């Protein structure tokens, strides 16, 4: 998961545009791929603030300290390149194999989802969506877009569904968790819905 990027985007969405926190988050996003090599002094200089301000910012967005933040920046950078078990991001896959090869995999995924749906589970999901008074759906990065889409669709049925990009506010609140997992050279599963009814 792209925890670091998600938390920085959340800070941009939640902080006032003229705030120091907004500026720090913006500068970090603009220099995301440089962060693994930057000391706290380098980041403070880049953002024109003190080291203590950077330290406070990284704690405010959910990291224990700057070292924890930097380790996540290193992990995030590794997710963007090929590694030993063959995983890669979608952009790299399309660049390496072409859009039509990706479309073929996506079509296979859609067919496997359609033929793999169990009607009883789908009916149970529909009943739960209708009967539950408080609904919540969450995801991170691409998966959050599925949660937002569901939020908009539910208003047609006069149901409010809560969602947020802030991963720290998603804990212990789930009715639905959207996940997007992919591996190159294999069919890429579509976002999967997990029903967690015991949380409400």
C-alpha cells in the first residue's frame, strides 16, 4: 500500500492551503522519490522550516518519528520498480507489454469476477446494504476510488455511506474494505469487497 503518499495527499486535502502543513506535504509529494535519500535537515531546508517542525509534521500524519517516516519512503520507492517476485506497477506493465496486452488481462479479470460471483453472497450483501443504518467503506490509493464511487451510488437509495482517505480513521470502522492487488504476468484482480458485518 502507498501509506506515505496516501497520508501526504490526505494532509493536502485536510489542511488549509495557506498552512505550513499544506506546504510541507506539497513539497514532500513533489520530491517523493528523493525522500529516501534525504535527512531531516535536508527536508527542513527544502520546506524552509525547522527540523522540529518536520518532526512534528511526520508525527501528525501518523509516523512515530522521522526514521519511521523515512523507512516508509524507502518501502514506497521499492514498490514502484520490479522486484524478485515479479511484481510491478500497471504503468510499467503497459510500457513493457503494450495497452492491448493489459486490456486482455483486464478482460480476463472481469470475466473471472462475473463467473466467480456467488449469488447467495451477492443477495446477502444487498440485504445488508439495505438494512444497516450506518455504512462505511474504505480503501487506499486506487481502492479508495471504489469506496467513493459506492458512496455516490448509495445516495440514490437514500443511504449515507462514510468514507475517508485517511487510513488512521479507517481502523475499527469497516463494513467494506476495498483492496486492489496485482502481479504482472497474471490476471489482475478487480477491487474485492469483503463484508465485515460484526463491526457495526
